[in-house]
């Protein structure tokens, strides 16, 4: 995947987020402060403007632009988390002109590492991690199994969705929803859901 | 959505413009960032105090910028922590070389964004320390969760650490005092109505005509439970029942009291609450040293209130009594 | 009815108890009357200023009792003028022998009750003068009607006449200055929502989700007309379009501005309004000398705001700048 | 009418006001500040307590008690107006042990005079005067016609009602409703209505 394709993909992620703005916000209304869709949409709009303005030189530069822009425009919890994720992903593939099949894992694992480090959440805390970590595992096993990259991405998206839906089963231990204690049970985590939506968009993009 | 605004996308910018227009004698806005700083910043020889958070809690935090309180207030989008860039811009604008104390309310987003800003400033060779306010007893305290929220008790940190900075205390000392306030301040609130984030356009939760939410967060985070609306006396009794045993506040203690309106509750009702709070404190043998009644940390137009107690010692009393002159907090 | 109260019948008494508890360093309540007086009243050698009106407009008027403003604030039932006895009790508590100026908002009930109290005090040999504030341009001025209402502009009368009394001016002189303020102050308001008088239990009017009422009175008296909710800019333009030509305020004038919240409107929105007001004043070449943004004269929990302009001359500027120290108004 | 009967009548007026508390308040909601019924009920409750406590010596003392109590408990516009009315009525029959047929006119005319002096309203300003002045005229002509006193009171009540209902036709020029200008047209004046209710209660009392 070259810089142009990656840029196209990123714009795509932004569109999917924007289409789900109200859905994500409603999820956050139940157990948070009703702004996750608003925050993410704002961030990805700024990303689209920025990518247009800077025309990044390579994939790492594109992802760094995404990370910096999310950090400097979103605020809240999701801004630094997703921002850090993209910055780490960028660092992990620095200097490459084209991203190959194996870079999928590199990028997603780096993103996951960044989020865990920044947010200190573990699997089962009802956060982004609960979608992204199973997705990373699905990518690892998928790549090993020799399945086509698009197919691997689809499995990752499915694993993320399963993880996100699974967040309904337990109480939050990180982020704003943790204030609710047991009352957060029954509700799906907004951040895990936005991660899932982005991975689904990635799968469709690789398929399409 | 019934609001006197022009466009949900620029409410924060327009608000800050209006604030600067009104209080240009005390504060100014940093260009290119939603940051309000004390006029004449950086103040030479003084440790700087920087706080901030999502907007929608006015007068917090820009209203507390000025002599004896904050050097900068950083305004995020409504109910959304400001970005690291904005906090970093604030630190740069007010650091006089004596270091900066960040006063952070305990929300995941605030913690992360302020920490990232602190790292950016440290990379520039600036001295940055921070203190995290977590006064809301409605939330169970646990090392396994994000912990308690920071709410109206934060204003006492601004006031007291601000007075320490104003008299020339070192960064270390200002931080020690801020932490002492955090250790001794507890709050709890409740809401009668929700509020509407301008960009969302609809209320962040719903309450039946006879319902109230107890332990409500200032961003509309659900509280501990819902209950039928009860007389002010019962509401205060419940909140005080959670607050008093927490530090604990006991017979012979001296406290400062804050009765904080969340935005839509008239001052009349806040004074009625104060009267109930005073009655309980008197019954408990706890002496009220100073009382603040008004809107200090709001949630847009939410109807409801929070009660804050701060246990005082001679050091804190002296600093609480010190003068302050900011858009929203004056004391001589 | 969503209110943090105990019993509609005693809201005023409980409010005053809570106010006295909070601000006992500045004010005290007169026993047996709903009257708040400045601590240490009567102040020897000083003309006394007494104001008041129905409750529900907090911090008006008890919140303005103290150094540099009122000597007494009389609190009637919610939205109901206080009785002559109560006003008389206030005069008796604060008159130091230099005479008392009654600051009356122009409502039939207030006029009659304050006048009767004045007659009672005069019968006791006390010197009493009065001034009637009628700043609301929403009401047509006519000698055939009760005339214009007194609204938020009243606070400027308290501030400026209060400063004159504080520096030792005679009753005649304090009255002259108060009348000068009245002649130069104009206001107009609007509402987005109604409010509920506790004893009535239901809202005093209704507005559709997309409606606002322009020219609203502070007791829920209907205004000049209803309109669809418009951007803040348009609302301000309409109100300023009524206020500016009235004194008139013209190029080269210096004014004080008050953006007053009616109770349910967040400070964020008031600052947005202020920014629009400032833009119009700048365009008109009118200089803003001081700006006050906040809740000064409310209508319980009504959402809405009023704009007040006061044309200044050197005498009024000096008095406006004078210090004040009251529960709701501090200036140094 | 002796002091005991007059006291009974006054308690009666209070009950009628209380029964119409919400109705009067609703009338005031339309063109005022939604408190006329609340104000009057509060005043007459205090009157009932006071009459019990003081046991007035003669009719004038009873009416003076009513006037003083209304003035010192009601506030608003109606407190000083009705209070002054009762004080003037008391003064007009000072010293009498019993009120006779002609005292009906004396009392009502004194009350009317007090209200006009205190409030400076004229007929047609949409106030209490618009009910009380026609009632006074009806009493004058009724007494002259030789009709029984109860019948005279009934005619006075009818004249008051006609006057009160007539207030719908024109705009207010005094009191809070005057701020409305033309928008007060179509609404019946609360004060004229409370006056009517009291005169109707008087008629029923004299009949019963
Ligand atoms: N410590 C954390 N680690 C990982 N993800 C987190 C953490 N805290 C919160 N989140 C994610 O952030 C989401 C909320 O984002 P958002 O609503 O934009 O921010 P805020 O909570 O500041 O309003 C949650 O649904 C959760 O998935
Ligand atoms: N100047 C006046 N003269 C006679 N009656 C008046 C005058 N002003 C007001 N009223 C009467 O008072 C009534 C309102 O009384 P109320 O609601 O108790 O007082 P307020 O207007 O102070 O709330 C009006 O309906 C009107 O009949
Ligand atoms: Mg959120
Ligand atoms: Mg948020
Ligand atoms: Mg009234
Ligand atoms: Mg009324």
C-alpha cells in the first residue's frame, strides 16, 4: 500500500466515523458524556484537511499527520489514545515507501502498544483495547495461516466486533464509564466500537 | 435546543472573546489557542498555576484566572478535555522560570492530555509538576478504575494553591499545599435536569418529571442512583451522609463550605441548601469558617447542585483568606 | 415542579437564613422581618439606601447589601412586592439620622408598598426620599399606564448611589445621583423558557420548543412579541436596536454594560451575547468603560437574558469605580 | 349587622377567595405574574387567624383588623389596595355597634375611594375599580329604590360581574397588565374578579 492508497484509506475511515457520529455519541451518552462521535468526527475532519494541505511523503508521514492532528484537535480520552496509536504505527514503519502484507501486523501491534501504554488499560477494562487486541491476534494468526490480506483484515474486523460486543457483558474499569461501576454493564463501549468500525472499513477497503 | 448561541462549532471561541471583552483589565486570550491568561503574564518570580478542562463548566476555569488564583485556564471543547497543544501553549505563556503546577481534574482525557503537554514543556526545559483533583465521593474509589472525578472541590485548589504561588512559594511547596487541599476536600452532587451539549443538540440523559439523579457527574455522567424528588433537607442529608465520613470530617473540625449550582438552579435554592448544610454541620459540632454559595463549576444549564467541604488547618485558612481578584472570584 | 426546596410557603425565610449563614461577615437578618441589613447598621453619618421587591430575583436585592451599595434589602414573597411593614422595618434598622433613600422598581405594588412604608417612617420623624427605576424599554412609556418596569438597570443605581452614600453625600445629593443613573440607564430582555413560582407549582407561561419571548418581564410578564429562536447575533441586534435609540446612546459616548442572566442561562451564553454587544458598540463608536456579565437580577430558573447600558459621565464613572463589598458584588 | 355576623362574613369572603385561588391565579398568569389568588389567599388566611386572636370590639375594629392584616401580609398591588379599602371602610363607620342598611353604601363607597386614591386608577383602566365602582352605583340606586338589602347586594354583585367581564374588552392602563398594552385585551382582570367574588359572597351571605 503506497502513500496515495493509504491516504485514501484514511479518508475512508473518517467517512465511516462521520456516518456513525450519532451512533457513537449515543453509545457514549449511555455510559459516558455523549461526545465520542462528535470528538472523532471533528478529529477526522481536521485530518482530511491536513492531509490535503501537507501531501505526506510516505506512509509513515501520513500516519504521523493523522496522529498529530488527532492529538491536537480531538482532546478528551480518544484524542491522545488514537493519536498515540497512529504516531506509534507511523514510527513502526518509518522510511518505507510501501506497506506490505506483514506491515499490517506491525502497524496494528504498534497502535495497540501505544494505546495500552498511554491509557494503562488491559483486556477486559471495557476500552478500545477490547476491540484492538483481539484484532491484532486475529491478524497474527491470519497471516501465519497464509490467508489473503483482505481476508485477514476481515477476520480482524470480526474479532474486533466480537470484542466490542463483548464489552456489554462487563463493567468498565477505565475511562469515564468506570464511574458507573456495575451500571455500565449492558452497554457497549463507544471506543471499542469506533475501533471496530475503522477495522471494518479497512477490510472493505482491502476487499474493494 | 434552546440556546443563545450562534453556531455550536464556535461556542468556545465566541465565549472566550466575550470573556476577554468583559474582563480585559484582568485577563487576556492567547492568540491561536483557547487559553485565557492573567494580564501581565508571565508574572516574574512566581510559580505559575495552569488548569483547564472541557468547556461548559463556566466560570471554570477561565473565570479563576487572575491575582491569587490561576495564571492560565485552558478551555477544551464542551465537556471535552483540551488538547496537549492548548495546555502546552498555556504553560509557555505563563511560565516565568519558576515552574508550573498543572491542576488536573481526574478524568482519563484530562490526565492524558495534560500529561502529554507537561512532557512537551519538559522537553523545552521547563519545570512542570501536577496535582490531580478527585473530590467526588459519589464514585467508588479504587485503584482498578479511573478513580474519583474532580468536581467543584477543584476551585479550592485554585484558591489555596493560587495564594501560595502568589506569596512566592516554590513549585515544590505549591504542589505540597495543593495536595493537602486535595487530601482534605470532598464533594458530591445531584441533578434535577439534564443539559444539552450544543454540538449534540439533545439532552445527555433524561429524567422523569418527579425524578432526580444522585451522584451525577458534571458532564452528565450517570450518578449512583435515581430517586424521587425529595425535600431539600433530605437531599442534603443524603449527600452529607456520603461526604462527612469520607475524610472524615468530625467534631471540632473547621471547614470551608461550597454550595455549587450546576447552572440551572436559582441562587434561592442554593441558599436553602446552605441552610440545611449548616444545620447538619452545627449538629455535628463542625465549625464553618467560610461559605461560598453560587455557580462555581457548572454543567451548562443543568439544574442541580453539589456540596463541597474542605477541612482546614491554620495554613489552609491563611491561604483561603488571602485576596483574589479574577473574573469570577473576588476576595479582599 | 423540579426544585430544591422544602416547602413553598417558607422559601423566602429559608433562603434568607442560608444567606445569613453564608455571609454573616457582611450582613445580618433583622429579626421578625424578611430584611437583610449591612452588618453594623446603622452606619453613623451615612445616608441609608434601602431597596427590595419580590423574591425570586436573587442575588437582588439582599445580595447587594454591604459596603458601597445597599444598607438594607427587603424580600417580599416570590414575585410579590414586600409589605409596608417590612420596608418600614428596614428603614428603622438602617437609618442613622441622615435619612434614607428608597430605590423602588417601577411596579404598582412596589410603589404603593414602599410609599406607605415611607409615610410610616416619616410619621416617626425620619427623613425618607425615593427614586423609581424604570429602565425596561420593552414597555411603551406613557403617562397613561404604570409606565416602564424596573429591571437589571436597578443594580447600577444600587452601585452608584451606594458609592455616593458611602463617601458621605447628603440625602438630596444621593437622590440626585440615583436619578441621574435612572435617566441614563436602559435595558431589555428576552426569555427562552418560563419559570415556576414555588407556591404556584406550574410555569407562569409556555413557549414552544422553537420559540422565544422578546421583551419579557422579570416576573414572567409577557413581552412585546414571540419569535422563532434566532442566533445570538440576531437577538442582540434586536434588543440593542430598541435600547440604543432610547437615551439615545451615540458615537463618542462611554457606557457601562451589563449582560444579565435570568437564572437558567449558562455563563457561556452570556459571554457570547457580550461579544455581540461589544461588536455593535464598537461599530457605533460607543466606548465600553466597564462590563458586568453574570446573574444580577434573575427570574428564578428562567432561561434568557437582558442587556443593560448605562451612559457615563465623569461623576458616574468615579462612583461606578468605587469599591463595593457585598455578598454578590465585589469590586476594589 | 353586628360584629359577630360581620366576622362570619369576612371569614366567608376568605373561603370564597381560597376556593378560587387557582382561578384568580390563572387569570393573573395571562396578563400579570400569576399570583393574585396566592396573594389573596395568604392575606385572608392571616385575617382569619388575626380575627380569632383579637376578637374585635365593633364592626369598625373588625374591618380595621382586616385592612391592617392585608397590608402587612399580602404585599404586591392587591395588598395595599384591598388593605386601604378595608381601613377606609372601617373609618367610615367608626364607633357603630351595628351596621345598618345605609352603611352598606357608606362602606363600599369608602372602600372605593380608598382604592382610587391609593392606586390612582379610573373606570376603564382594567382594575378593581371596574368592578367596585359599578357595584357602588348599584347599591346607591338599589337603596333608593327601596329594594331589600339582600336584593341590593345581589344587584351590586351583578353589576360588579358585568364590570369585571367587561374588562375583557379593553387594554389595561394600570398595574402589571398595562405593560402588555393591547395584548391585555381579551383577558379578564384578576382584581376586578376577586372584587366580584367577594360581592357575590356578600349577597349570598345576606340572602342566606
Ligand atoms: N484508559 C483507556 N484506555 C483505552 N481506552 C480508553 C481509556 N479510557 C477511555 N478509553 C476509551 O475512550 C472512549 C471514550 O472516548 P471519548 O468519549 O471520545 O472521550 P471522553 O471520555 O473524554 O469523553 C471510551 O469508550 C473508551 O473506549
Ligand atoms: N393602580 C391600581 N388600581 C386599582 N387596582 C389595581 C391597580 N393596579 C393593579 N390593580 C389590581 O391588582 C390586581 C393584581 O393584583 P396582584 O396580582 O395581587 O398584584 P401584583 O400585580 O403585584 O402581582 C390587578 O388585576 C388589578 O385589578
Ligand atoms: Mg465521551
Ligand atoms: Mg468528553
Ligand atoms: Mg405579584
Ligand atoms: Mg399578580
